[in-house]
């Protein structure tokens, strides 16, 4: 997920900007913390600096600049990096997907970035995500200590405009998450469902998965927790893997992170009690489903199968074509 940077993140950003494997591809020369501090504070003031985390580990960063006026259809991405300690884990691709979803949520049809012509790994990643090289920027960067210039490729991604503007208020949140779920307005006529439990680690995650499996393109399914744990329970991942669904692609989210997708056709709660706040929806349903997080696999799978039955009943009740 992308999280807007705060003062508390200074050491993380300083360490990544100055990392010897990362620094050659970024804007700033190696400097001490005292020199970097005002640069960091200026970026915070501009509200363009984000860190990328999987909910447990801070793994990467980027700058996201939303242009204005005649350029208000564009977004620029800069300072993009994944910490070398987390390379090879797929974080780069996940970070790029979150950036693209951020652009879509802000109704941007063009995303620009520049990349060193020497950074083959990054170029390959950007191409994989749909970016194309539009030209070469000669002598674009000057390396003081090496007394040489570096060239960069100008790359862009064009995003098809939707007739309905997507919600942009999501960017006002300090914590932003975009997963593979459809963005608002992407599925015309689809029923929009939200499943809520306490930790968003087991029951609501499996409910969301079954809604996607059963409802297909006729359902937009989301899940959240009143007190999210930040992780999806490995037991839930294993249980859904038995049915051919990869729950590891999900993440544990708060209600604030999904409120931008409201109103919902139905909000289903299960065990969060008074901690579940009101969400704009046509229907509110409460399922009495035990929390399986401490159960053995056999009992856990029984809860999983019960959830599947409940989701099937709900989708039929809502008149979804399956």
C-alpha cells in the first residue's frame, strides 16, 4: 500500500535515498542528514512523498505529482525506488500497480516518469507495467563527483478515460491502498459488496474472495476491518489455496481505506459489533460467523465452507447473474 510520508519516516527515506545501490538513479547527491532534512521537509510540505509498505515492512518510496490546469490529466512519478534488501520479492511490480491505481483514482489519463538509460532493471519493470519510451533526454543528469552527464528515457503510460469520473477524495487519506479490486465506476451495473469483520484477516477476506469467484464481473467485492491486523492469516491463505484462489494477493485494510468506494449495495458485518461504523449502503446484513483464526485446519475449513454458502445466498438474494 502507499502511505503518505510523515516526519516519523525521515530515517527510512534518508536511508533509501542515500543507499549506494539506489542513489545513482535519484536526484540528490550523497549528503548527511542535516543537509537532507530541509529537502525532506519541503517534500512533506508539498504532500507528494509516499512510502510503500506491505503492512509490515517499509519497502519502497515514490513522489507522485498531480499536475494542474491544462496538465490536470497528467501525473508525474519521481524518486521511485524499492530498497535493495527487498529486491526479488515482487515489490516493484506491486508498487507500480498501486501508482497506476492512484492515477486512475485521480482521473489521470497520462502518467510520466524518467529513468536512467543505464537502469535496465527499472526500464524492464516499467515496460511490463505498460509504459513506453517516448524519447531520450540527453545530458539530463549531472553527477558532480564523477564529473559526467547521464541520459534518461522519458516514459509514459496512457490510461483510457472513463465516462464517469472516479473518486479523488481517496487521496486525502494518509493511508492509501489499491489492490486488484475494481475502481469505482469500472464495472457498470455490478453489485458492490463490502464485507467487514474485526481484523480483516479471515472471515471478511474469504467472503470477498468468494464474492469474486461466484459473482465474477457482476460483483465488485471489498473487505475491511474495524481494527485491521495488517496481515491476512496464513491459515486463510492456505484454506483458499485448496480451492484454487490466491488470497495472498489481498491485504488487511481499514474501513477508512474503502470508504471512497461507497455507496454499497450491501454491507455485511460479522462480529465487529459496536466497532463497525455506518457506511452508505442500500442493505445492512450481520452474519453470525465464529472467528476461525485459532482453529485447526479441519474446523477452519468448515467455517470457510459456511462462508461460501452465505455468500452464494447473498448473491442470489441480490439478483446477481452467476
